[in-house]
C-alpha cells in the first residue's frame, strides 16, 4: 500500500508538466460540470497548504523570518517592479485609461500564489521561506492592493477587508499552523508517514483547482473578442517577465533554495483571490488579464521548474554562486 502510494506520487510529480495543461483543457471543455465547484477552491488550497506545511518545523519557519533581506527583495520584485512593468506594457499598447491596464496591474499586486509552495517543494526550494512570504504578503494585501491602484490610477476601491482576512485564515494561516503543529507533535515523522496518501492527493487537488478555475473563467473568454490577438500575448509576456525578474533578483542570494523560492514566488499569484476582486470591483474587461493568467502561470511554473533544474547543473550557476557541482541542489 505504502509503496503503491509513493510510486503514484512519484509518477504524478514526473508528469505534472502534462497534467496542468490537460487540467486547463478539461476545465474549459467541461465548464458546466466544474464551475459549480468554485466554493471548494479555498478548501482545496487549504489542504495543499497543510500538506506542504506538515514538512516544516517551528524552527524552520523561525529561520525563514530571519531572512529579512530576501523577503524585502521578493516584496520589491512582486509589488513594485512587477506592477510598474504591468502598467508600462498595458499603457503602451492600450493607453493608460484602458480597463485592460487596470487588469494587468491588478494581477501584479495581488498576493503571492499558495500553489507556488507546491512547485517550490517539487524543486527542492526553501518551503518555510515561501510559506512565510505568502502569510505576510496576504496579510498586507488589504493595504497593498488599494494603495497600488490609487497610486497608479488616482482612484481607490472598496475592499472587503474582513472577507480577505477570512480568506487568509482559511487558505494560509490555519492550515500552516495545523501542519507545523502536526509535524512537531509527530516528532517530524508525519510527512514521511502520510506521504503515500497526502502526496498523490495533493497533486490531484492542485489539478482540480486548475480545472475549476478554467471552468469559472470560460464564460468570460467571450469578452476578449477582437482584442484576444493582442491581450493573450501581452499576458504571456507579463507572466514570463514576473518569473524572469524573480530569477534575476534571486541570483543576489547565492543560495539555490532561495533562488527557487524567490523565482516561483515572483512568478505566481493568488489568482483565485484576484479573480474574486476583478469580477467584484471591475468590469469584465478588467478581469480578462487576471483570468487569462490562470491559464498561463501554471504551465510557466512547469517550464520554470525545468529551467531551474538545468540552470543549477550549468557552469553559469557554479560561476555565480561559487558552489562546486558536488554541492549543487539535490535533484
């Protein structure tokens, strides 16, 4: 039983790069069947967070908070550099008053994606650092999002602060505390003990979230109309630039686990929360770039995973970090 579970988990990890786009396609094709599951997304995310946190100890989380420079770097890349790039791209193509520009900026300023923890873990990155970043970033989002939009567009928006805090508690804080607590009480044995079950089911939960999101945004795709030819490549460009600036900035850390964590954290956003904000406070056209990012950031995470593996085996990696090949990341 345990061997079968571990074997299945390894198989799902190996082919996750195929499962993510397949999940997107199925979500679109079976929109009517899956879109009713939107309310399950927070619970699925909570489970994903719990599984990841169950491998972290109190000491490892504490150590993550002792890296303020890396945290400040990630915040700067995601909520200063990325929004400015998003505004520049959108304003250059559509004009500063276009609702698409608001959508580009909104994507850049929403909190870091909980699903990035999955990819950081798969890539042998610094999971406690990533969890700590998500907790802090989500807690600050009720202040960061309105401030960014007001600064760039001269207008402010009303946000459901209590609803956002409830989302934070459900998706990140509670399952993180529970996962760490279970790990501590089990004397760090829970992760290995539960791996045959939690490993494959967490991958299934991730694919289910992708399918439900794809199903939810399918009706809004008609809003693109003739703009699709322009908007889609720009969203692809923006998401790729978010990964790129994260990677470029992470080189400063000279630590392979932090490079992985900063890169994925910079590239991925909490699209579920972004989708709620976009559809609740803006026009459908504003929501288009945000919902399109759902289609793009997960496949790009697959590409980034492969890129990081290749980079950390390269001579360039050794030159930048000074780490001999024998001490490189354990792939």
